């Protein structure tokens, strides 16, 4: 494979929010993302954004419902909030300390749906400590700390 453009991971994800500007602020304040790029259009509408966590990258966009000039596929973008909390994916983020990250996120307003737990997949694999949280519009996030690497 050819190298990716500088600063871009091989895979990134875009999350859709009914209020993307508020979501960008929330993700930064609560989960510790850094805003690398935020392009605002008319009325403060988010045209494009890039948030980083270490070398990871997510983009945050609006659902686009009712926006004139949007392409047909853009009407299919939805926030879990508009779907009764339904998710079709969850995001996993490697952190240095799952317990500390959880405490910070909870104190800042995240809904923790799974407390920090250690999962040991055996000596030939690895052990992780992780917790699960929902963001401001209901996207599912897993924050994972590798506590032991695999043997074998």
C-alpha cells in the first residue's frame, strides 16, 4: 500500500449529529479530542471538521436534513438521538489510563453505560481495561487501555 497523506490514518470515521457544533465542543471537553480543523458555513453550520485523539481522527458533520443543495445520500445521515438511540457502529479509542479517562469523562457529563472492566483474553492474546460511554447525542464509545500484550 502507498502511504497515506501526512496526518491521515488509514481509516477514519465521520459521525453525524443534529448539532455538530455543540458535539465538537462536547467531544473536546468531555473525551479530550482536539479540534484540528473546523470549517463553518452560513449561520455557523459545520461544513467540515477533523478532531484528533493522538494519531486517531474522526470527522463530525451535521445530519443535513432539510439543507438545500445537499446531495440525496446526505439525507441518510442521522444522529442516534433521531433513531431512538439506535447505533450501527461504536468507536474504540486507545487511552493511557481507562479509569482516569472514565472519571474525567463522567465528571464532565458523559453517560457511562459500562464501568471500567478488565477483560483477559488469555496468555496468547492480551488483556484490556475498558469502559463504555455515550456522547451527547447517543453515539457509543469504548475507551480501552491495553494492560498486557499477548505472548505466543
